[in-house]
């Protein structure tokens, strides 16, 4: 392979393969594409061909995975749209642009559903300051130490934020793509100062300290205890209706998730019919379900509206099931902001 096209092809293959792992691969594509674009616009180098080769390579994989998705689900596009509508993915462009402010505010105040959002207030204050300083330097000074690297990073940050808007799905996990860019920008901001020799040590130390502080609350045995309580009464190959957070214990195909109950109404099926149809032997019932039902519609986006099947479910639990275990666990609540607010109960029912 020609050395000139080898690099964009390899990068395209890596990005393309990542499409099959997670849709966040679009952020990787946007980031690499912005780097090529910077090369073309700023360095005046004729590398448009490289960008086109990269885009074409990624495009081949994108088409492949779309065809594969259609093979597994002929209604892939319809189902994708139905799912996306729950998160306003197809909202008007103006609405999506305005939503990006709320995206960052929710990250700042740690407002979330089931995702744990660490305390990143320091970074979300520091990063805009770094952005303004380096944007000013880049616009008003033709050359300064590390200017090309700064330009690449600025293009990358802009590309990622445009991608948020284009996708319209403001997933909290996608913020991780911005963090490495800003920490590199942090290093570059101070590289021409007297203490620049120590800036790498300072940066790495800051990242480690912040990470440890945020991880520390979860360095406990709560999850192991949660699974051990389940393990005492239920085997790995038993068929259960349970929360997604118990998936790691059960064999593939043995756990039916509460999220599936959202589709009972459109399939004209009752809760009891769903249990019978799937030969479910045990029901692991988290107190979270009662909390979400009693506070609806605030948390309806987690499992859909519980109203359709909640009463039927309670009646089935009382008449057709035997309560064999009740225990307390923070994993009886998937809403991360409430997990440690109280001792949430988890009940294990055996279907008669």
C-alpha cells in the first residue's frame, strides 16, 4: 500500500471497526476528521485526498454495519427512530443547539438518570478559561510555542461540540472525548513558562487526585453483596425478570430487563402474560420501581410509563409469587443521584 494513503486507511479501519462497538465512534471520526481539516486549512498542505480516503474507509464500515443491522432487524430504521424520539434525537436543529447548554449544566450539577456523574466542576470551570486564552492567542498571534498543536486541539473541541448537536443525543459518557484534549491544552498553555519542566508532573498528579476522589465512594463491596444476596437463592441459569445491573451474574439470555415492559402496551400484552410467555422463574423487584411510579412522569424516560402495567404487576406479585428474600442495597435504585440517599430494598420472588 502506498505510504501516503496507508495512515488514513488504517485510521479509517480502526474508526470503522469501533462503529460495531458503540455509536460514540462518531465522535472519534469527527475528531480525526477535524485534524485533517486543520492540516488542509491552516498548513496549506494538499491533504484533501487523505481526508477523503479516511471518510471513504469509515463510510464502507458504516454501510456494512447498517446492512448487518437490517439483516438482524428489517425494521432497523423505524425502530431506531422510535428509540431516538425518546431522547429528542430528531428534534429541530434550533432545539438541539439550545440543549447543549443544558447538557453542560447537568454535568456541572451532576444531574443524571442511571449514569454516575463524577464531580467535574473544577474541570468545567478550568476548561472554558483555557479555551478562551488559547483561542485568543491563536487568533491574534501568528506563531507562538505549540501553536500548531493548540490549533489541532481547538479544532477538535469545536468538532466534538458540533457532533453533539448533529447527533442530538446528549449522552453524558461522551464528555470523555473532550477531557484529554483540554488536559493537553492545559500543558500547552504553560509550556513556555519557567516551571514548564514540571507541568507534566503537575497535570498527571491533578488527573490522578481528581480521579481517586471521584472513584473512592464506589470502592466498596456493595455490588458484590448485591450479587451474593441474589446468588443465595437463584442459580445463574435460572430465568429472571430483574434490573439490568444484575446482568453480570446471569447466563446470556436468562435475564429479562424491566425496560422491556415498556413495550407491553403496544404488543397488547399484560404483565402476567409476559411472565408466562418467557417462562420466568424468579422476579427480582427493586424498590426503585415504586419510587419511579410514585414520582411519574419525572423519570418515565428510564422504563417508559409504568402506569400501564404497574397495578397488574403488583397483583401478580401478591397472588402468583412467593416472597423468599428481602435485603437492602444501593443497587435497588439505578438512579445514581439517589443510590446512597437511603437503604433501598430488593425483593426476590419465586413464581409459583
